[in-house]
C-alpha cells in the first residue's frame, strides 16, 4: 500500500519537530526516511501536491530549505481510513488503523456497527480473535460454525423456533415404505456464489468428499450410497433406517460447498475476503430463499479492544459495538439467555474408580456449594442439574462414607472457566485425601488429545445447536471422548443402542428413547452436567432485527439498518 508507506514517511518527518516548521536539507530528510535524496525529493513533491506540507527548496546540494507541515499525521490517517472504506478497501483501512494501536478505539469507533456506505447497508463487527479458515466437517469455534451456516447451504436446514429440519437446497423429500430410500428433490433455481447454476452431481460429489472425513463417515454410518437419480433429485440409500438423516443433513458440518472451489457456496452471503485482519461477507443476489437485508457484514479482527483471555472463555462475545465500560450501558441489550450448551464431567469407571466412588464425586459437585463458589463474575455460569430441560440428574442415597481413591487424573480442555473448576475440584478432593493430577488440553475439542486414554475424569464443553436431541445423538456418535471413557463392550452396546433409537420413526418416541440412553449414562455416574453459560448480545442503537440464536450469534439475513435521517 503506497499511501500507507507515504504516511509512514510523513510521520517520520513530523515527529522530529512535532509539526513545527523546520529549516532542513534534503540529505537530512532522506536520512530520517531511510531513502535516497532523489527519492526524498519525489516524496516531498508528492506530499506538497497532496496538500500535506510546503517545501520551499533552494538550488544546490546541501542547501537548507523551509519545511512547513499543513496536516497532522492523525488527521491524514483518519481521512485515509474514510477514503479506503468508501472505496471498499477494508484491509487498507485496518492497516492504517494498526499504525497507532493506542488510538485504535478512537479511530475505529466511527466506523463500527451499522453504517450506510455508498448507499450500502453494512454491519461491521469488532471481533476478539482471528477466525480459523473454513474447512469441511466439524469446526471447533462457534463463530466459524455460524459463518459456515451463512455462507453454505445444506440439503435441509434448521430454522428458529423449530427443532425439526426444513427444506433448503432440497424443497421436499420423501421416504420409501421400507425406510431405506430417501429422495431429496432439489430446487431448480440454485446458483453458486460465482453465478454458475448448481448441478445435482456437484452436490453428490461434495457429499462423497465429506464422507472421506472419519467423523462424517461415523455420522453417516447408515448411508450405503448417494446417487444423482435425476437432474433435480439426490437419492440416499441406507443400510438400515435412520430417521435422524434429515437432521444430520441440516448440520453446519454437512453444508455443501462447490466440489472444486471449497469456499464457494450457495448460502445467503458469499465470502468476499478472508484474512487475519478482516473477514467480509457480501449478500448473494441469487440466493434461493429470503434475501438478506444487509448488503455486507464485516468482522474486524481487533483483539486490542478486548480482554486478552476472552478467546478461550465461555463468554464467547458477540459484541457489535465498542466503547469504554461506562459507555456500554447506552447500548441496547438485545438478548441475554442461558445456553442449552453445557460444560460436563465424564468418568472412566474401572480399576481405579469404582461405581460408588463415581457417584460420590457427582454428589460432591451437585450437593455441595462447589459450583456456587466458583469465582466467576458477570453471572457467567448457571449450575445445571439437567442435561436438557426435563433430563434431570439422578438422586442417590448419600455416598459420604465411601472413601475416594488416593489418586485421580483429571483431563480438561477449554473454555478457561473449566480451569477454574478443575482447580476448585482439586482443592476440594485434596481435603478428602484424594490427590488429583490435572492435565490441560489447550483446544476447544478432544481432537488430537493424546491424554484421553490415561484420564479417570474428563471435563469439556458441549455446544447444543438448533436441535438439542439430535445434537446430543451426534455427540455420542462422533466425539472421541466416548470410546475412551467407555470400555469396548460398553461402547459397542452404545452404538447398537443409537442405531435402534434412530430407527424409531416417531419424533417424540425417538427423543424419549434417546433420553433413556443419557439417563442411563447419568445413572451410572459416567456423565453429569456441570453448568450452562450465558449468551449475550449488545448492539448499538439503529441496528435492528438482531435476535440471539442457539449458537450465541444472530442470523445475518434478518439484521437491518433504518435509512439515515435527512
């Protein structure tokens, strides 16, 4: 960015005298700017023509001349940012802002939130960490999961206020009498983000690529084949009935990108740019469902504006306005709700941990003040005695007389609130004569964790998305925690039970059957919930249509900006 380099050079000229006029030679200025005298003369001419300074030169080498500054570097930076934004050069604007991190908040405030740029409604969201590249399959971050759902479409989808899958790329589907053939009828109006018409064989190819991923192969273990049986029909043939199939196809992990261009989808927004500083989405004009009301959404990656530990916290901030803490009271509190997602404890019952000891550990968590005394502010967590509403933990007779093992190993991953929980748990058990070794897995999931096989206790975080029962079924099928917590016979029995549950056609009966599976895990003290966490969104005045969803985000297609007042 030439203009940015020129501004850097201007800053060097300015700072020597803090903007006061100078008598100086070209050679001295060239030394300040680390360039040749010839290039320095070019820079001076360009800056003078731009109205930044006056340079009253004198002929002859080494002659001193009058240098007068007409603009401050800060005013130029502000002007350049505005110009870059008006021209759609967001990365240039961010690069300019990064020149002075201490002033970043002041510089960025006017440009964030909801803005009309060149008659284009744009929402700019400051975000606390770089977003991870989008890829096939399951994604660890909530922001990435939400982003995938805005860019890509699945054959089916989940909508607000309904746990049942609805049509997306497929407008309808039907099931054969033997329940082994599912035909998804594909819309005739589908276009990729690059403008190409969607071919059903492209959808088939992409789905087969998904099945090359081990986790997705496990999730779709019931699928025998996927065929394009018509120009607008995709047919799934199953090994055995699976009435979760339409749910599985609605998951963000099974949305369908272009088979040759994995960042091109069919969702309401297309990915216009993706960098560590800026992610920009633009509305897809040929989207097959309700068109977005915004034309663009931008993530401005500005960790300087946030507490440094938020990236691994249950807070999972979705903050679309910035300001000093005392200013935030003026923002409209759009939503504040307790998530169905939860942090949990699982226990490996075996040689080192007897069933009665496992039950006592659960009682310590839920029948003492351990959770209530966690030093977590902002009402961040809510102790949970239910896995889902109505799926309550068991009530046993007291196990206080049961002696705990002399040693235990506790493995846990992010969020950082589980670190606090682990430390509290360790101190509490130490008073009971049990020495707990803590192992921290610095990630949001168990993927790639080599310590799973050696832990007696595991604490983790489970996101519950749009269909709670299905989300829990997916967890049992695909998460690496279960083959490590359960022995081989238990895990095989669990998978066989899940196959039986998925073959139940009635939605209510299937949910009840799945609840029975989790009730058994809780009855055996293999699993217990610890706490739910808060989702919050604050928005600046003037941004409308924002509603908290089950992932702690909001549907970008529903947000809108009122027309500016005259």
